[in-house]
C-alpha cells in the first residue's frame, strides 16, 4: 500500500510584504492609525500560567467616521480612533485637524481633483518620510485650514534629491556657457 503523496513534504510559506499606498500613506498614517491623534498599535506581552512570555499587539479602536465640519457646513469622512472622536467632541474638528496637521480643504476633495494632495505629511505621521516632513511645518502651520487647500496656497517644500526620487529634468542655460564646444578629431595619414 502506497503512502500519502504529501508524506514527507515540507511546506514553505513566503511572506510577501505588501506596501500600503494611497492618500493616508502619503499623509504618513497608513493602516490602523488615527488621522487626528496618530494612535497606533502598541507591542506588549501577556504571561501564560507557566509564566511564558507571549508577545502580542494592542490595536486602537479605529474606524471610518463622518464628522460634521461647522465652518464649511459639510460632513468630513475620517479614519479616527475612539479617543480621537472624544477629543473632537470636546475641542472641535478644526482644532484637532490643525493639531494633527490635516488640511481639511484638500481632504474633502476627490483624490483625482487638483489640489487634493496635501504638500507635506501630517504632524502626527508615523512613517519615516512623514517624520522627516515635520521640520517644514513652521512655514505651513499658519496657512492651514484658512479657507483654501494648502496645495492652492503654497507649493510643496524643496526636498533633497535621492537616487530613487530624482528631481525633474531642467535644461541647462545655454547662454551662460556660450556656444557648444565642438569635438575636433585629427587624423594622421601614414603612408
């Protein structure tokens, strides 16, 4: 009698890390991260009966919620935590958005409209790129939520160029260098 065909086979699982993209990723708050407070999962452990450490995560209670924006008289749909929602009830949506660095005017536009992309990440961003953007907030904070989207008022900051994110091509100024130099090749005729 032949055995099972899978007998002795090893199972190999490949973990493919999927990159989270989209508007919230560009703002620096991907996954289960509150857009107003920046709350995210925290790592800890619990002990079993035999006192073994078992590592686990505690995740924030986050959900999509429509919040009323009093100044513009419209609903804004945000991904917030329960704690962020309580703070919004206490202080108001605009105060919390300014504290987090969220441009409500650009967030309310559909993502395909011009001006819907915020030039810099949120103040509460957790990604590496978002944390690097915090140094630019001193210039942008006074203009945040002042009647127009940040992208309409100010351009994005001049970030240093990297090999993976090169600056757009700029042609050289031909007047400053004079006429183009010609290559002269001398040929010698040997007999």
